[in-house]
């Protein structure tokens, strides 16, 4: 069984190399540059993604430990005080309504018929 895996792996590598040679001979230089750029970009993002996953797992486990360690806070309900009998007894100052603005004047640019 181990020999079959080696043969399969060797044939996959040989096929990949042959395919790369055939495609490389038919592609233009610009297209080859694009393909190489994409491959290098993906290869560069793999370590960064692995680092981000490791950091996320670490922070998630730290959050779960902190959440398990703390207990739920007590629930405090505050009842409102009695309402005043009349508006004159309101402890905050009553504000006057805002003044009415003057109507806006619009000037149309390029309208010389005024």
C-alpha cells in the first residue's frame, strides 16, 4: 500500500510539471506574470491566515475562561418616583418652543430672467 502511494504521488508531480511546461510555453509574458503574481500572493497569505486563526483561538479560549470565572451581576430595578400633580411642580425648567424661521430664498444659477 505504501508503494502505491509513492507511485501516485510521483505521477501527480510529473503530471503537474508537464502541465506547467505546456502552459508556460503557450502563455505570453504578461499572462505568466499575472499567474505568478497570483500564486505568490496566495502563498504569502497562508502564513498570515494561520497566524490570525491561532490568535483567534487563543483569544476565544481566554474569553471563555473569563466568562466562566465571573458570576452574573445582580439585577437592580429602580421604581420611578411619584409624578407631580401639576406642570408647575416640574423640577426642571420649561423651555420655550423654537422660533419660527424665515422662509428660505433660493437663487437658481444661470436664471437671468429675474
